[in-house]
C-alpha cells in the first residue's frame, strides 16, 4: 500500500480484527505526509501533497501547519515543504542507536584510514534505511552520504543488506507495502539469498554513475541485525576494476563492531577470505 493510496480509517473500538481499527485519521494524515516527503528531496507544495495523497488541501492544511510548527517540516521561499532533521534527531537519542554509533565510530575511523575512503553506518527504521553516522576520508576525491538521509530498503545496496538479515516475516510485511510485482519480489528475494550466503553486497551505486557500494551487516547476539556498514567509492585512475581490499576491510570492520556486543556469529560470510 503506497502513501498515495492510503486512506484514514474510522475507529472501531467494539470489535473486528482489523489491525488499523483503532487508527486516528489526523495521525494517519500526518504519517502519510511525513512518509511522502521522505521520498521528495526537492520538497512539495500543499497542492502537490494533496494530489499525491488523494486528499483535499482543506484536509491537509492544518496537518501541515501543525507539523511545521512542531519542527517536523520546514517551508522554503517557494512554499514547498521539506522534512526537517527532527525525526532523525529523535531517533538518534534512542539508547540503542547511541550505543551502536559509539561502538562503531572507532572502527569506522580505522576503516577510513586503512582505505582512504569514506564510510557510513545505517540502521533499519520501520521500512526505510537511515544513515546515522559517517566518517569522511582525507582523500582529495571521496563520496560521502549525508547523516539523516533515508531511503526505501530495496533501492540501495545497504538497504538490500538490511533486508537480507531481517526475519522473513518482516521482509514479507515490507514487500506487501511496496509497489513491486510478485515477479520483482521473487527476483529480489533470490538476490537477498545470495547476499546472505556471501555475507556482503557489492554493486553499482543506484544514485551515482561510476560509483560502487560495498555493504555488510553488523550483527548482535543471535545474529540479529544491528546496522549496516557501507563504503561508497569511485574508481580512480590507476585503480583496479575490482577492489577485494575494500570488501575485506569492510567485512572485517563490521565483524569487529559486532564483537563489541559479544561473540561474532558463525556463517553468513563470517569466514570470508579474499585474495589480493
């Protein structure tokens, strides 16, 4: 179900098994707006938001005013609404996020120094991937990803790694809410199985021509997903086409972060060894 097709439901306190039977229309509208704008980096006008959500401007005006006054939205000179960083700031105050970032940063700094490439740390938040930390390299030309950026899980390499290590029931819930066809989901599930077998993913960037992403999971106790470590890099003059050194370094760094939480789970690429 997409944001454009969501409709608020009426509260039904006296029965029914509908999981949305206790939803609040005003809250539904606010969530629809936030989720819509998360995929609109250039922002949207009131009219554009209303058209995309299939609602009237009158329905949404007070919702936008409230979200703006509370700091969840910003409005530019062209009267376009954009997401602020407030949702990220709230999420980053969660103890689990703070702990992961604190434990990951020293290893990310070592990784960046080792490769001369920037790296970033992402976490699964609902049905999106959120960038929670980054370390920039000192090299003259590097790729960096903005802290606070978010994207649907299946659209980027790090998101696919996140999906690969989610429990099956959560992946199925995610696919039900996506716009992907059954055939596309089947193909993506096959790709996720390959990622789990390797223990990492390397792919051409979905957003930058000529760039590649290398991502691998950070796992906690019981092989539960904590986050995803990713290095995005470009091929410089003189660089080999394949960079096994990057894959090896990213995997080793992710396992070192995982070790901060206890013994590293075996399998799923744990014994990865690459030739130079």
